[in-house]
């Protein structure tokens, strides 16, 4: 095949994978399960063992044919993309490691993580040795121990975050233990790969314990040396990157460092991902870590789902449903779960947690995820495990991803403290500021972040959880959350005075700006220019008008009665989440300034959390009522539009469009005198649609 044909096929494959992972990831989230499961499923479905292997015109072996060169199910080119994705994934994982949290819970988390990982490694190795009828010193069996030992704390973190348990003793310990597990996993992965390489790809010769220890010592020394050097040089490294000024440029170069270190350590018989993780870890304690993570987020969401999909593509669907694979994968899963629950749970109880806390920690360490998948991919590529056992391992990962969320969620719902004694607070402290409305809180939040940037802080606004930001400058770290009207800032006690002064200055400046706005702009005068016959009116905008929300004869005689009648008409159709909240928000907007316009038109409206999507109700009062219109005339046409605060869609566009339509006197009179709701809607939607 010519190189142009190879490139064309690769480009086509990448495009298909991108659409598949986005669709299946979205569906997984809708179903309340981690998106990684959807991305894996997408890969299995479009892979060479399923739809990807179907013969199509121009593709005699399918769009994703089984590779005859790589020894894998996918092509060398496609697997290269997966390898690059694994480097990006582990670099970001290193960046996300909170060293301060890591050190604070290093004793508890270290004991829990290490004991749980060691027990899982031993159980996984022993289980594989029994099922495969081999020795526990066989690298093949030890590799299954490595697959067994690493947990996907990202899945657990999502559940903890959703239930506001991330900063609980159990939540922090799960994350901390996961860090230690990752470190031990990386070391043992390198050791097992090194042993396998030294024994010529798994020959009959099995090394002695002394030979294993010598290899382990060498690999551990390289890992420890590289980690120590980069951690000691982290500030110098960050200073060097800052020379490039532009945050996008130094973020890309930081990723470049990860690739360089990954390649160098691969040459020393350590996996690529080890170098990537060390690079991320070394930068995690610098003030540019959050910014780097934010700037490379687009690369992350491009590459990482592709990695999971390509791993899924290497799963032979036919092999999964065979008894040997089902039995192997299921037994392996059961053994690992018991090993993790016993190992992590027992150490948690020794470390000061009660039974409930130990169960929560044990459940939080169950899921396998990206670490296990990366291990499987490396093992398959290196020839350490067979395609059949790769499928069995991925099947086990599927089961753990499905099982963990409901188990951990159930444990977190159980009432009671998870520790034997109340936790002693650390040096951090939180302060809350409550504002009148969410809009004011949004404005204050935006100005705080801008002021912090002006003072040399590196601010990260991209976050998995909406309304969260962090700002770092040298040793100062601020964690800022916004929820409805509340802004909370967490930092060390010594830095809180600075935060209070910053908030004071921001609010004072905003107050002065608002006073100047009042004198420089007159909303009442601006209101006269809102009804313009040239406003854009399209079918999409007018589609908000429907027969069910049209009332030809309103009964209300006052502004309050008219608004209530329109809101109740929407509520009767089941379009509101909270009728009272919608009504209160519309009245609040009306209180700020009347929505009575000119030409007998009134446009009451509001953004509210009491509705899921933008909705319209229109009513007619032929006699007219006093709606405090700006021309002093009675209002006869009332158009209510309510929209969600976070996703307002065509909210303002509709306001402009409907005002333009009703300014046409002939049309307005025709609608007012329409004989039916159907006729009125037809007049409106055909005017400029």
C-alpha cells in the first residue's frame, strides 16, 4: 500500500473514531456511567472484530482491518496515536497530583495505597498462576498482578465530587492512596516489562528471586533518580517555561518535555508513560500547573478518548463471549475486588477509620480504568499477554467500571462519620461571601479572577466541575468556588488576609463602576429603541410559538394577574420545573423595569432555574390593561418568555424578533382579533418565517 493510501485510511479512521467516542461518551454520561465505558464500547463496536471488519466498497477488509504487520488488531499508525494519547493522559495525571494533599495524607494514604496495591498484585499474580497453571515468578502471571493493582481514582473522584465528599477524610484518603498506587504501579510495570525483556519475551526460563530483585533495583533507581532530579529542578523548569511569556506556548513546551522524558526512559526499559507521569508530577507543585492543564485541555479531549477507543478495538468480541474468557475475567474480577476491599479496608481501620470509613475507601479503590487499560495495551504490544487474555482483562475492567459507582454511592449515602475520631483541621481555611443574585456573584467572580491575573497569578478557569477555579503564584494557592449566590475561597490561614483585601477592593471598584453606569446610561431611553422592524426573524426563532401556549382571552385585569395567568398556562402543560420560582423571577425582572413597551405590546420575561428550556406563552386582552408601558397606552398583547439561566438559547433573539413582528399594526390587530389560537399562531409564524 502506498503512503498516500495509508495516510488517507488513517485520516478516515481517526474521523470515524472521533465521532464514535463523542457519541458513546455522551450516551454513557446520560446513562449515569463514566464516559470511559462508552468510549471503550465505541472501540469494541467499530473495531476489526465487529463493524470495522465488514467488507465495504473500496474496503475489502473493512475500514478497520486486522493488521498483519503490528501483531496487534489495529495498524501500527493507529496504535501510535494511542501511545501518544497515553503520554498525554499520564502527563495530565501527574499535573493533577496535589503534592500538598499527597504529603498531608502521605502516612495514611501511603499505607492504605501500598498495602492495597501489594495485596492486589499478589492476588492477581496468584490467580493468574492458578488459572494458567504456571509459576508466580512467571512474568506472564506477574503482568496480571500489575493489571490488578492500579485503581481509577478518577471514576471515584467524580462520584465523591457529585456528593460533595471530595474534601472528606475518606475522599482525600482515596485520592492520596491512589497516588501511591500509581507510583507503585509504574515501578512494578517497569520491573515486569524489564524481566520479560531480559528473558527473551517469556521463554521457558523463569528468573530467580535474586535476579528479579537486581532488575527491580536498577529500574527503581532510574525511576527514583529521574523523579528526584525533576522535582528538585521543578521551579527552575517552570522559570524557564515562563520565559516564553505566552501561556499557550509554554504549555505546549511543557508537554514537549513530557514526550522527551518519556522517550528517554523508554530507552532505559521503562514504559513511555512513566516519563510522562514524572514530567507532570514535577510541574504539579509549580504555579503554572493549572494553566498548563487548561491550555492542553483541547489536546486531552482529542487524544485520550481515542486511546480508550483503540484499546476497545483490540478486544475480540467473539473471544469475550467464550467460556474461558468469561470465566477468567469474572474470577479475576472477584479476586481483585476482595483483595482491594480487604487490603485497603483493613489498613484504613488501622489508620483511624471506622468500619463505615473503611468500606467507603475500599469501594473507592475498586474501579480499574485508564491505568489498567494502559497496562493491557503495553503488554499486548510487547507480547507479554495474548489477545485472548487481553480481552479477558478488558472484560474485567468493564465489570469494575460498571460495579464501582453504585457501590461507592451507596456507601456514601449511609449516615455517619467515617473516622473513629473527629479530624483535626489543617492549615487551610475557607471564607464565604453571599451576594444578592447569581448574576452579581458571576460578576464578582469574573473580576476576582481578572485582578488575580493582573497581580501575576496563574488562573485556571477550566474545570470538571462548573463554578470552580484555582489561582497560584509561587507558594500561594487559592481555590475558588461559586455556587448560585455564594463564593467560597479556600487558602492557607496566612494568605486569607490577602484574599479579604482582594475581595474588598474588587467589590469597592464594582460599586464605583455601577454608580458611574447609572449616570452614563439611561435604560428608560434605551428601551425606546428596542422595537425595531428590521430585527432578524427566522423559523428557528418563531418555532418557540405554539398553539398550546396561546391564550386569546386573558381574564386578568392587572399586571400581576396577567403574568400569573401566562405562567400558569405553561405550568398546566408541564413545561415548568418550579412554578413559584418562575413567577418570582418574572416579578423580580418586572420590578427592575416594566416590560410594557409601545404600541400596546408587553414583553414580560426572565431567566430562571425553574425551567429546563426556553418557553413562550402569548396572551391577548382586547380591552387592554395598565402595564406601565412607556407610551402610557394600555397593553393588549402580552408575550411571556422564560429561559434557563445557564442555557438561554434564543432568549434575547426571540425578544427582539417578536417585538419587531408586533410593531406591524395591521398584523397586531389581526392577531388580537383572531378567531382561534391556530389562526393567531399562523399569522405570527408565517409573517417572516
